[in-house]
């Protein structure tokens, strides 16, 4: 099974400042079609998780452009250009290259 | 607007079977893949399994001997059965949309639609 490792696990951020979350996989997530099968989700307090980004860098519908994803192979990053108070929650990366799909441990973003 | 409505019991006894149904509105289940995810209280997310547009299934090996996914196209719903429950199965269960077919190939665009989640407690 593919193991996904996130860092940091806790991320205090001042509003207006940038934030970055790293996700590393135990094997390459690039398929022969060239796509890397990594998604990012956020779970806001008391809510179901919601999709932020799929296939490394594609923002889901309605996701603000302050969210961006990058990476290839085994190293991936989610960046928030300017954190807002509404961004608090737990952020998860997930690999969809092969079943069983697997998630990172989650990164809790909190406002300083 | 695509919506997933999850129904099922909130409390199940140890050793019994959990049955959850996810009713889909807004699209046909035969046009998409559908997955189940669960989340123990205060913990992370675990993928349980997936059912394809044709009804084929894939399971997490950690649960494979105890889980069955199926679908009812006439009701536009898909379901999960988890057998021989223990306290470790206590979790919030989610149903999600998981990609579609492009030609004969699965096209992944993330778990873009989530059901509301249902907390299931396994306790006597």
C-alpha cells in the first residue's frame, strides 16, 4: 500500500500570510498517462471533507485561486497564498493512483 | 445539482452487520464511480471501497473479508454492508462520488461530491 506522509501536522498562521503543506508518498504517483494522482481535501470544523485540488494542481469548482497545488513523483505541496480566517480546518492529501486509496495524517491549520 | 443522502442506523451491536445506503440524486449512478470513506472520531480518513458504473467493486484489503458494496440502479442508490462489527468500526461513514468513465477508462477528478456523513457507533 502507498503511504502518504504530511508535514507539518499543525500549522498556526497569521491571517494574510502564506501557508504551505507538504505531502510525500512512499512511491511515485505518476501514471503512464503523465498525470500524478494526488488530491487535496479540507475538513472544516463539523463538516464533511471537501475537495480542494485534484490531480496535483486542478482546483475544484468554487475553490479560490489563493489555493494552489504543485509537485510530481513523490513530493507534493499545497499552498495558500494569503490565509483567511475561513481556511481553518484539517487538510488532507490523498493518493488515487492505486487502490487502496490512502490519505495523509492531516494538517491542522489554525489562525494565530 | 448532485446530492448524496446517506441513511442507516446510528447504533449497531458488536458482531452484527452495518448496512448503509447512499441515495444519489441529480445524476445516474451508472455514469460514475462511487466510494465509501470512514473516519473514526478524532482521527483521519480511511478509504473503504469503490463500486464502478458497471457494478464492479474494489475493497480496502484491511476490510475485504468483512465488507460488501453493491448498488440498485432502479433506486439510483449504492450500499455498504460491513459484517462482524467491533468497536474499532465506530466511525463517521461517508459516501462520495469518485470519477467517471471516459471511453473505457476511469477519469479521476477527485472526490468532488460528499454525502453528509453518518456517525455509526458499535456498542452493546
